[in-house]
């Protein structure tokens, strides 16, 4: 019942916001009555369909998944530029009344800017992600681990609009980097195993000297996390559930540990996130690597003695200016940071969630280089 009420409130808010955009733009475009009707119809359709982007499992396999997802991103830009236009006109009005040309021209400017940025944002999201090289200096790193490479993928979000073909291109790019180890830090999927397992099949082709490791993210728990753990293992990945799997590399040990998502215990009590448990069996003197979906796991992970935590979850905000909200909600938004003596790298994500768009937060395939600290 509470979830139903929240969904209704979301619909109401979206109707109000879409109504605001229509009220501020449509009368000023001077397109005539029928064009206004079409524009109002589009905005009403967008307002009614946008909430389904949150229920991503329901969109899987439906032909309108792409239109609904794109509408969501387009409206983000429409709302942003409409607000900016109103601020501009209000500021102008302090000195003198805005001319008809300015009022009409700025309304068209909102439409043009929203269209151009939407196209650019789709291109940013759908291209093969760039490779971001990150060098991490670790105190006490054994000489044998100097230069070891870990390729991190995060937030793939295989689901309504990210399918097998796109994932295959990502896997090919990863394999071309010849990593020592692949680390996938959660949110691989948006849906159920029966709907998406075939789309995840390219992950079985990942090639790394020490294999591919992964942990669960919050989105796995929105569908069927335990079934997904089994599916990931069928694809040849080592799924770490609050545990460690030491890797021997040229005579030195890299302790690869992983924890479940911070929200996991709410859905599956046995999956309650526990960095201390993950560190329990790490051999003395080993370099400690932790895979943790959310960067907010960092304080407890640092206390547990890890040297480096790899995370995702934030998408770097995905579409500016929502990154400003994401920064407030997360201990680290993107890039390399530090929690005590522990390094934390937060990926902007390899896929995207919701709108097939990225603006101001490009997707990435991250190549981590381990270095000895001076």
C-alpha cells in the first residue's frame, strides 16, 4: 500500500512538472492550435509513462521500452532549460519588459537545446565506453604485484535498452586490454534471469589471467538476487558474498574480497553486507582489495583493513545537474579518493540506468594499475 501511494505521488509530481513546461513553452511557440494539442499530448504521454522507467523489469521485452526511456531523458533537459529560461526572463524583466522576439526565441531555444543535448547524450551513453587509466599507489605492495592491472566494469544494467550486442562490444574492448583480473562491482542487471540471461552471455567470454570476479548491487535485489548469483557463476564469474578469494600472482598474494550491496540484508537476510567477515580469512601480509557496489561502504571497509576499494553505484550522476544530488547522497561521486589509509575508486559506470543518456558523466571501462607507494 505504501509503495502504491508513493507511485501515485510520483505521477502527480510528474504531471505538475510537465504541466509547467507546457504552460511556459507551448503558448510562446506560436505554432497554432493543432500543434499545441500535439505538444500537450506528448507532454501528457511523457508524464504518464515516465514512472514505468522505475519499474524497469516491467519494461523488459516491450517494444515501447526505448521510447519511454528516451522521453525520460528528453524531459530532464526540457525541464532544466525551461527553468533556466524563466530565470533569464525574470532577470531581464527587472530592467525592462522582454520583447516578443526574446520570449518566442527563447522558447524555441529551449526546444532546440533540449533536442541537441538529447542526441548528444544518447551518443555518449551508447558508444563503447572510454578506457580510464588509474594508477593507485599502495604502501607495502609486493614487488611482484607492481603493475598488476585490474579492469573494472560497473553498473552494466543489462535490461530494457542494454542488450547482448552492446555488452559484446564492451567485452571485446576489455579483452583487448589483456587484464590480469576483471572486477565487476554490481548492478549487472535490471530484470529476471529468465528475461535477461541470454543477453548476459558475452560475459562468459571475458578473458583475464586470474579470471573475473563480481559482487551484487542493489538492482540485483530488486528482482531475484540469489538466482542471479547462480546465473553469474554459470557464466564463469566468481561471485563474492562477503568473502575473500586470494589470488597468487608471481609468488605474491592479492586478496580479492567482495561484499554484497548495503541494502542486501533487507531483501535476503543471509546477504547482509559485512566487510569484516569478508576480511576474516585474508592471509597475513596480503594486499587487500575489496569489491563493494556502493562507495558508502568505505568507512567500515577501511576499519576492516582493506588497501583499496572498487565501487560504482553513483554513475557519476549520469545526467547533469542530477549529479549534484548524487554527490550529496554518496561519500564519493566518481574517481579516486581516500578513506583513512584506504584508497577508494568509484566508477562512473559502464552502462546507464533509465534514460539511455549520459551528459557530464561519461561511461567508463576502468583499468586500475597497482603501484608501490614512494
